[in-house]
C-alpha cells in the first residue's frame, strides 16, 4: 500500500550540440536514425532542463508541466518512455515484494527549461533526457545511462545523447527493435578541458518546420541525402572520434563545419526546401571564416541545428581571437553565452 504518499526525485539534464548531425529516421516510431551522430554535452549550469518526477495514488492521472504550462502526455513518444520505465519498475517490484508498488501510480512531471524551447537549442534533447532520468531515479532503477538512452531515444532521438557528459556518440544500430541504437561516451569532458562553446541565440522563436517533420521530408525527397547517410557520415564518425582522442582541434573544427553545411544542404535539397539559417546565421559563418583566415588555421568552428542559432566551438587559448572578435562584432547584442562541455545529468536533492 502507498496510501497517498508522494514519492519524488529530481534531476537535471544538459543540452547537447551535435558536431555530426542526426537527420533522418529509418524507423519513425522507435526513433531509429539513418546515420550515427556525435555531440558535445554543454554545461548544465547554464543550458539545462530541471525535472521533478513524482508519483502517488493521490494523483488522478499522468501529467507534465513544462515552464508552468500543462503538456499533452498522450503522445506516442511520452507514452513509450512511461511504458518502458514502468515495466522496468514492475520487474523490480516483482523481484522484491517489499518494494512500494509505484509502477501503476499516476506520474506527475514538473520541468523547467532555462533556454528557448524548440528554437534549435536541443530543448527536446534535454527535456526527454531529464524526464527519463527523473523517473528512473524515482523508481530507483539500476539501469545505466546506455540502457536509459534506448528509452530517451524513443522520446526524442537526440535525447539519448544528453544522458552523458563530454563527447557522446549515438550509434545508429542495425537491429529492427532498436536494441543496438544506443548512446555512449566517446570521451569525458575532462579529456579536452580547454574546449569552449559560444552560443548565439539569434532567435528564440519556435522553429517553422519541426525536426521530426523536416527529416522525414528530407529522407523522402533529397537526392543528396542517401550519400550523406551511407558514406559521408560513417567516414566522419571515424575521423571525428580520432580527432577527439588526439585533441586535434583543426580536424574537429573542419568536420564540425562541414557536417553542419552538409546537413543544411540536405535541408535545402529537400522538396519543398527547408531553411533553418537566416542572415544573422550566415554573418556568423563569415565571421568564423574571417577569424580562421586571420589565424592561418582553424581556431573556431560553427554549427547550426534546426534553427538559426549559432554554436561556435573553440579552445580556451583562442578565446581572445574568437569570443573577443564576436563581442567586437556584436557589441551589446544580447543572447551570447559562453559554455564549457559538461559532465552528464545529475541528481538534485
Ligand atoms: C542533432 N537535430 O543531431 C540534429 C541536428 C537537429 C539538427 O537531433 O524527431 O528533436 O525528436 O527524434 O532529436 C533534432 O532532432 O528529433 C536533432 P526527433 P530531434 O542534434
């Protein structure tokens, strides 16, 4: 019996910004991707989702509040996460009859984002990662982050990468049930302590075309897409992993920029075309090119997700030529944040 008692756990999950982009699903219901991807998890002191999960027989139904607004939890993605986590809890309760019976109780999730939602700043990634971690902590599941990544992936593909800190790969996998489509840590944040990211919030508006819809149209219509998925990305995954291992910023930066360009090229090649970057985004690209030209090597690397906001990776030793130059160009423009790669999500007491 749980007698109306409220059980509760809180967690935070950071955003991640891909340097090799996920774009395309081979199975839309399980969120199985057409290519592997690789990201850097950014500092959770800044961009993060904080989620409290609770359950009680006194609640009437499952609910989710995001930044104070009630959200629909009846969608297949949220339901898939709830179902899988409840099933793991039910197994625990079956094995140990002394555990309180939480698996069948209504869940209440309360989430806060401290960054623009759905503006290409990985809000769904941090959101579903925090949701899955918070419920897993509430249920005291022994699952490791790779196991949880399979569940978070069903909420939002990129969420599986936000369960880890540092440099994270999401292996596309080949199994039709998604059992090998998991995220894993390529290197911890501490492996490359001088890595920095500048985030330019060009627009906090919601994006015009959702990632889910956009990528499905790309898979159906882009003639550039098959080569990207089959050849370009697999080669880049290998090269990028090696660049991270060797802390080779020039290779890291070159692949990051080229993969962003390749992703946006397939968006433009989608019919009807999808535009995520705008004039300010293109000005940021030109500024990075000017910085690199002046330095005589790649010291800054831009990348753009499904929105106009820029993320610029650089090393601490290049701070003045990169962040300094952007501050000069942008002067008093608001919306700049400087960030560092982070460790993974953490429990909040
Ligand atoms: C990424 N993006 O790798 C790429 C780059 C956007 C551009 O992952 O449909 O919100 O929920 O699986 O995870 C955005 O896609 O899409 C994304 P769903 P998601 O970060």
